[in-house]
C-alpha cells in the first residue's frame, strides 16, 4: 500500500482530474506513480513537461529504456524496474538485453556507453570524469545527446526516489530486483 495518497480520477479535484484524464486518454491507464504526482498538480505538470521534452530528443526509445532499466536496478526501485521492463519490451528490447541493461551494459556497443555514462552520472551526482565524457563522445553521441542522457538520468532518479519514498503498489507485471536494496 502506498505511503503517499494516490489521487484517483473519481475523487480528484478539477485540476487533478483534467491531468489524470489526459494521461488516461494517452496511455489507457494512469500508472500509480502519476497518481502520487497528482497530489501536486504543479509537480505532475513539471514531470509531464520534462517527460514530453525528453521524448522529443534524438535518443532512441530503446536507449531511453535501457537507461531507465539500469538506473531502476542501480537505485533499487522495484516499481520503476517493473514499469520499464514492460516499456522496454514495448520499445523492442528482448529479455537478454533487459538483463544486460539491468547489469549496467548493453549488447549494442554504442548503447552500452550511454548506459554506463548514465549510471556514473547517477552514482556520482553528475561528477563524471573527462575520460567518461570522451568515451560517450567516441561512441558516437553528440553534445545534444549527451545532454539528453543527463536529462533522462535526472528524470529517472526523480521517479526512482518517488517510487521508493511512496512504496507504490506495482501496477505493471512485477519484476524483482537483482540486488538487495
């Protein structure tokens, strides 16, 4: 049971209801983490804005999901791991790739550098080395894509923290963490 109130469409105020109905129309459901965000419509709007902008970039959907999977495992957020396993499969990732991503790498050499860089960003609060930046550039990522990786790390760390702090009920097929939290 969530430690932070879930806002349901049926009991939401007008502002919350409009936001949740928009999500429902796009996704066909409202994931529990967005129901928690809805406690603060301003926070939900900010997250949706960042998510929308991040999705418009040049990183591929599979690479965005690879990053999310690596960080969910690294940050021990079972809710996010479950959600991004489902979303990763939808983006075309197979079971072997998902396991590699959870371990901090990828079967795709270029994507492996993005995943490693993302994990280092999260682990070191952005204090990455020149060598790490050089490796991600040498893998073929542009300056814009590097900034997008950074944005995705920030967005995923935010949702990992929200998922863990609220102890959300998992509303995706449950996937257990590989390591102990």
